[in-house]
C-alpha cells in the first residue's frame, strides 16, 4: 500500500503540473511565472500533501522527517549520483545567493523547531513559525524575480525549459477535469502513503521519524532522482543542482510553512542530530565550491556524498 500510495502521488503530481501549465499558458501567463510557481510547487506536491496529511493527523514527526530526509537525500544521494556520473560547474548565482540562503533557511528551521532548548518548552513548529517561513519564502521568490529581471532574455530561456506541458492544446474542460482529478488523487495518495508509513513503523518497531527520514523521504524524492540521472546521462548535470536547491528551499520554507500553518507540528522523535546532518549536507554543498577544482562539483566529491548518505542511513537503522 505504501508503494501504491507513492505511485498515485507521483502520477497525480505529474498530471497536476501538466494540466496547470497548459491552463496558465491558455490564460497568457508568462512562462517565467509559470516556471517559478506552478512547476516549482507542483514538483514538490508529493512532499506537500504528505506533510499536510501528517499535520492534520497529529504526526508532526513524519512531516518534519519527510523534509529532513528529502533534503539530505537530495544533496547526498541525488547530487552524489549526478556528480559521480558527470561532474558539473556551480554557477555564480548559486554560489553567492542560492546556497548561502539555503544554509540560512536550514539554520532557521533548526532554531524554530527546537523549542526544548528553553526550559519548560516542547519541540514544535507552531502556526506563527509557519507564517514566518511562508513570509520569508515569498520574499525570497520576489528576490529571485528581481535578479532574473536583470537578465530578461536568460529568464525567459530558463522558463521555457521548465514550462512545458504534454497537455498543451487540449480543450479547457479536459484540462480542468484533469487538474481536479489530479488534486483529489494527490489527497488520496498522500493519506494512503502516510497511513502505510505509520503502519510500517509500528510493524517494524521503528519510530515514525526514522521511517519518514528514510522510506518516506526517498519515495517523495524519486522525481528529483530520476530527473538528475536523466540530466547527467544527457550531459546536462547542471540541471540537477538547480532542482535540488529549489526543492530543498521549497521543503524548508513552503512545505513546512504551509503544514505548520494548517496545524502546529509536535516533534517527538526528531532529534538534534537529524537537523545537524541536514545542516552538514548543506554546508558540504557550499564547501564543494572551494575544494578540488574550484566552482565545480567533482566526481570524487560525488562519491564522498554517496558514502555520507549510506553512513547516515545505517546510523538511522541502528538507532
């Protein structure tokens, strides 16, 4: 049932993105805005719906564990695989804007979620925390738009690469039907996936947090993994880094922000070590800029990242 739920999530997310892009293009919305909003949010739909379902069912550990595990897998596993297949350069904006902001976002979530450092408090991500994350996320998106606006031609070229739909040219009523059905399927798949993960945790005697950081996180990160492998095999590995940075920021700011705004997330079995590994992965991504060949993600660094992911997964299973 976990696999069925994941399959429904991934299929529904794909059709929701395709139908939404086609609808937006019919409405004459610019490709840049479509790529920045619909495509970005749509590709994170599996994580979003699992996290919202977790919040509503008082399973804060799964919501947070999903984000932590996804972010760690995105950097250590996906970028590790990509660099091992085909090393790639790190662009200037990624070095000076996106990766540093990702580090700040990671530290912010760590601070907001670990209320127990103050006596008498329990670890949680409150509604106020969620609103703060969403406000910062909107500010960052506006910053990106301004930066892109300095080079409109490149912005449109980038958007054209992202904002493509297999449903382009279909009738409006069919597009809206597919969008609504996909949305319903996402809700159904998210609940099925969540319930199955909780049952697995009980059956295996493991905490929901560990199940979320491993199985749930890798499952919802499959689209990014497949995209990265295809991009690397076609000698376009740079695409993977942009997808990973964007996905991690969406996870931290938009998904956690939305889920905790809907309902505060009580965090029980997520420990500071899990946040620390997520931060370590992000810091290592920054360090890559300066090690071996400067401003390049080398093959040896890819293997180091893969080894780090295997080591952390073994630690989780032993924990």
